[in-house]
C-alpha cells in the first residue's frame, strides 16, 4: 500500500493535536463557560479525527489518482467550512 499525503490527513492530524492539547491543558483556553468539559471536548475531537480519517480512506478507494483525490478532498473541506460559517 502506497502512502499518499492528502488534505484530510492534515485534518486528522489537526484534530488529534487539538484533542491532546485540550486533554493536557484543559478547555480553559477557550475562555468560555465550558472549562470543566475538557474530557468531553477531547472525546468529540477524537471522534472528529476518526470520522475524517475514515472519510479519507473511503475517498482513496473511489479516486485512485492523487490529483483528483486532492481536488475532491479540498472541495469537501471548502464546502464543510462554508456550511459551518453559514450555520454559525
């Protein structure tokens, strides 16, 4: 199996780093009322990392070319960001 670096790999790494950081230092970095929810927030980010990793594996099976895979994954990240900002 050939290892390919994709945008969702970076997303998975980001969520894992964020989960470990919140687990170590707590959720007080947010400055909000959720300071005591560090464990729950850590589990949520670990779940996000698992889902993004699983999505990356699924998309690798559908798009064997690396260039096409990058375009599809960047489009997915862009669409997700736009929907998040519209809902927010």
